[in-house]
């Protein structure tokens, strides 16, 4: 095994864009990632400076031909689920000889067969790691909603109001939205495995005060810290999948991982309803503690470090020790970014995009409203199905299967939208565009359809909530991808989206029950439907006029 010289950085390992022909045509035009090509880049990082007009135009020309989910920031890669951020690795073409002007001792992979490269692991081991990451993400999101089944027992035991109990749900989801701004940049310095182990350990620890709480104050504080700790698997774990699989084999594992955070909230009330109906609310947390403990053991035992820059740093350290040559260096060792500055800009940049970018703001609001409505239903469903249909708490949990079916249906339509995307790329080529070239708007058709399905589904649910009707409406989940709109600031764009979604999801349950009681079940749902309907035209407008809007943007690619 050898340390190779300069190599070109290849496309996003964590991308969920599988149109290989389109991607291969533009791989040579993609950004170099963290110096893995061997050059000494002085390009400013995302979190360090504002782009100048000249550099923006130059970046836009170089980024013009990239397909949606392969557009990248200088140090991050954006996943298709809206939560995760992936990082680039070098092309695995085996070792190259150094060229004039390049560093001869820059450490890179000796191809996919390199024993230290995560892609050299067996298929069985890689899939085992994917399933562990997916089930950990499922555990975190299930924890957010399973708590809602405990309200009926928490209220009399602690003398708390329904609103105060609901605050425990809101604080947990707020933690999920806040954590990625800190944990994602930390993973760039320390790798994925330390973040997983530390965060999930604290996730397990903060579950214990919830289980043994003697008052609501303890419960609320522990819930927020629990959500903060658990957010790592919504912001970092998707990168692990991309670390281990090449583009030609990434589709299935990424789909499995992407589905997990969207399925978790629906199965929480289903599990919690049967627990609370047959025992005390504390057993909801005991079950979660057992589940989290098993997941933590699996992470410690079977999930290795897969972040390529950190692994190359280890390889460089080993080579320096074995050869006695101090010139061996890994790309990550050449970075001059401080941890404090990186975390600070990770927190500031998303708000800049929300304030100054109308496209980012509106797409974030659309997805935030949808997730907010989902979490509002955790309070609305017990009212509608309990009062109108006489459902028990376990039967009410079964009502969430409709949402589960809708979410799974949305995930399963991904191959359809990838074919639509491919046709749009072909049309662009036929009109004189560069081979494999793409526009960010080509990923909006799925959002356009979903944005119109949701309000009509809500109208159907709202006006079938009389006691003589049964609810059979499924909710189609939608995915809003901002990575192509803001390639240099992909990480911040997705952080803005995640922040908006989580805080809408935290706020909506706080007024949901009061709204349903005051307006009535039919009109309360109608208000939500009109809210979703008001946002439905925006994806269409962005599909038609997005390129013009991007031309006037401070951050987006033209």
C-alpha cells in the first residue's frame, strides 16, 4: 500500500443523484475537495468570506454544468434528505506519480482496493453499517413523537396542563434543529465516529432523567438536551453512507437511510399507545433507553471511522512514523480553519440565506409548514379520533399508519423523479446545453406535485372528521433540495432548511389543540390546508423563473 500523489477530487460520495452519465460528463468541472487533488488551494471557505462579484461569476460558470445533488460547498456536500451533509473523496484511480509543481508527499488513496479506504470493506459489512445508522436515526425521531402518548398520564401525575406537556415535544424538536449547526462542523475536524459515540452516549444519558422525572421542569430540560444530542444522526450519518459506496451502488443504501428520519415520527405514537394503555408512561422511556443502549453498543462495536480526510490523516501519521519522513501530509492537515470560527459561521450563514435569499426563504417555509403540520397532528389526532370515533390511545396510534404509508409512498417515488430529471437534462442538451449539464430547477417537479397533493389531502381529512366518517387520507412527504441553488453554500442552505423545519415543527403543536378546540375539527384542518395551498404555487414559479432569480442572488449559482 502506498501514498499516492495528486489526484483529482471526484463527485459527491454522499449524493443521491444516480444519473452517472450526466455526472461523469461534468466530473472534471467539479470543485476540488479539501485539497485532495494535491494542490495548495487558497480559495476562501464557505464560512470565512463573502463572495465578490467577480468570483461569483467565475464560480457560476464553473458550476453551470453540475447536476443537482453533486453541487458542493468548498468543504461540504449536501445530501438529498435535507438533513445530511456529505464530503468529497479523491478519485480512486490508483496512485499517480507527482507532477511538476505538485506536492510529492500528499497522502491519497491507492484506489478503492486500498485496505484503509471504507469502500474496500465487504458488501455485508457496509450494509450492516448502513442499517445501524438508519436504525439510530429511526430511534431518535421515534423518541420525538413517542413522548406524545404520555400526556394522559403526565397531566394528573405532575399537575401539568396539556400545553406544558406539549412543550416537551417542542423542545426536543428544537434541539434536533439546533444541534446540526454545532455537530456538523465538529465532524469535519474529528471525524464521524467520535461524534456518533459522544452524541449517542449523551442521548442515552439524557433519556434517564426523562424516565425518572418527578416534575415537569426535569422533563422539559432533559427533553431539549436529549434532542440536541440525538441530532447527530440527522446531520452527519448520511455522510457515512456516501463514504462507503460509489455512485453506481449508492441508490439503495441511501434510500434506506433517507427513509428512516421520516418514518420515525409515525411509529412513535403507534408504539407509545400500546405501552401507555397497558402500563405506566415511564415504560415508554424505559423501552427507549433499552433501544438506545442496543444502538450505542452496535455503534461502538461495528461502526468504524469512514470520513476520508480523517482516515487519510491517520495514514499520513503512520507513514511518517514508518518512513521517518516528516513531509508526508494529509489534505486535512493543510487546513488553516479554527474550530471556533467554523462553528460560528455554521451558525451565522443559514440566517444570512434566510434573510437575503427569497428562494431559500420560501422553499424553507414550504417544507417547514409541512413538517409543522405533521407534528401538529400529534395533538390533533387524539382529539379527532378519540372524541369523534371513540378510539382508545392504542387505536389512535394506529391512525398514524396513514401518515406512515404516505411517507413511504413519497420515498418510493424517488425512481420516478430521477427519470423525470434525466429527461429534463436530455432536453437541455438538445437545446444546445453542455452534455450532462443541469439546472437546480430540474429537481423541483417532485416538490411541485407534493405541494399540491398536501392541501387537497388536508381538505379531505378536514371534511371527513365527522363522527360518521373514517379518515383514509395519506400525506405525501416532499423533499426540498437547496443544494444546487447555493452550491458554494450548500451546507448552510441545508442547515437553514433544517433549522426552519425543526422550529416550525416545534411551534405548531403549541397552538394545535387550542385551534382545533376553538375552530372545530373541520375548520381547523381547513386553515392548515389553505396555509399549505398558499405556498403551493412557489415551486412552480421557481421552476419557471428560478434561473433569473439566481442571476440576481448574492449566494446562488447563476
